[in-house]
C-alpha cells in the first residue's frame, strides 16, 4: 500500500510534531479489510481521519467503516457515517475530527478500513490520518 508521511507544524496542544499519513485503498469491495496504519515506533494520538473517493465507488460496496485498536474495538467512523452514496463520485469525502484528545493508538495497534461488498470491483479510496506521536520518533506506518 503506497503512503506518504507529510511533516506538519508544531502543535500547540502537544510537545510533539503534528503529522499526516496519506495512502490509498484499492482492495476488492467484497475482499478482506484493509489495514491503513500501524503505530510503528511509539504510541500515537489520532486526531482525525478523512476518506476521499478517488473515483466512483460502485454499488458493489455496501458497507464501510474505520476501526482502531486490537481487533477493531474502537469505531472511529461508523458504517452509518460512511454510506456508499457519500463516496460514489470522485472528489467526495467523509471525515471525523477526534479533537485534541483524539484516540490513543498503542504501538503495534492498527487502524483498519472494514468494507463489505457484493462483487470484486476494486475500491478507489484515499485516506489522510492526522496524528501526533506521544514521544519523539513516533510514527504511523
């Protein structure tokens, strides 16, 4: 999965650098869930997530959600907030702002896009995750 880390500005709420992880999800609509990020070297505070349609999501995509933590215990964007109609045209987007308290992703834990579909049509989604590492050198991968 291709992704790029973009260095951000110093965060007033944290002593650490605010960062962004961007990438794509082109899995089959009816395929396995897609892990989009892992807290790689230190715990990270997740501040927000944006899911962009990079093309039309066909009716093959029936449900989509973004979850985090061990076994996806925390729903960050529920199915109800990610209907196929909100991502059915290139340029549409759905986002969640978790605010300054965010969600603490412990090192080794993941953020996953869960998708359900009726056929193998590939998804065409981009995502952006805004986060702050809890300690120096922390990052999402």
